[in-house]
C-alpha cells in the first residue's frame, strides 16, 4: 500500500492561497482550449468559460474549420482560431497565440482519435509551457512520444480513462493507481478527487456528489484546472484547486436545486466557490 494521500481541506487551500491576480487581464493568464467537432461543438465553450470563471483573464478556442464560425457569437469573450486539416502545421496566428499563453487545454469535444492525435502533434510543435489533456486526448496519449510534450503536463482523467492509461482496472488503492499513471507519463494526474504528482506526492479531496454525473461536467472540470494553471499555480495545485472547486460547485447546486442541473449551471458556481474559499 502507498502512503495515505494528504487530505484536501479548505484550510489547506487557504494555506496555499491563490496567485495575486494583478491589475489586468494579461496578468491573470490566458488559456487556449483545443478541441471540438461537428457532433460536440459545445464542449470547448464550457471549458473555455470555466477558465474565466475561476479567474483566468483571457481565453481562446482552436477548433476545426467547420465549427469555427458558430463559436464566436456563442462566446464573444473568446478569440477563435482554426485548427489545420490533417497533419498540416498550425498557422502563424495560432502559433503566436500558443507561444504567448500560460496554459493549453486539449481534448474537449474531439471525437476522432486520428484528428485528436494530429491536433496534439500540431500543438506540440509550438513552444508551450503547460498542457492539460482531457477526454479523447487521453485515449491517444499512449501512442504519442512523451518527449514532444511540455514538461508541465496535467492529465484530467475519469475512471474509465484512468483504467485505459493504467492498462488495467483501477484497484482498491486508488492513490497508488493514479500515482502509477503519473509516474508512467511524467505528469500530474487528477481522477475523481485524487491527484498524484510523479515525485510520489498524492492528495485526496471529496469528489462531489452524484449531481456531477451529467453530460459535459468533465469539460467544466478540465477548464477549471486549466484556468488555475494559467493563473501561475504549480500543476499539482492547479489540479487540486480545479477538482475541489468543481466538486464544491456541484454540491452547492445539489443542495439548492437537487439532481438534474446542467453542466453549464456549474459555471457561475465556480466563481462563487473560489470567492468563498
């Protein structure tokens, strides 16, 4: 058995604190959310809004050409970039944006492994410092050379995705299993309230109630993690803060309205949770 993970409490989070937001949107960090598909165009919108709701200053979307025109009006706060087709490189405008942002989130809304892999390779060619992978990006991670990805890599996995990364079902010692994934991929890993760092440290937060089991809740979670990462937090703290904030937002909604809220309902709750922490 591995050592017991450190319990995530409000006292711990207050001890860690939040980065000074500074006086402008630029000082609060910028995120690019990469993903989307004609079948799931809204996932990137949820993730991008979540980055702003937890305090990031700016966000942008990098999406397939066929859905790009509809997303600008849907989220006027976000810049819109078009992903290259196939294995083509990103254009200069997107490359410049990627190389100036504080975190990149890749995965929400992708539904094709080949397109996801091509996007990950194209994004990895830019000089990015911090990358969060979610959803389909986790499914293709085993076929990607870890060496092309930035040193600061965060994986936001649900239980099925964690089992895929682990190449076996999760066992009774959840922290040990998540730590094994962290060590294998040299990444900070978040899974259902458990966070593991490849150096052996682990944390455990209450994962939130069953109300969070709603479509696209994970897109809000990954956006929260990326938003905290863009604020300048260390990757493990961004993962802990993101998971805790998402869970508490779900708890607040469950207490107020019961089961049946939508993922989009979580978004304003994220800001309230951070404000009260």
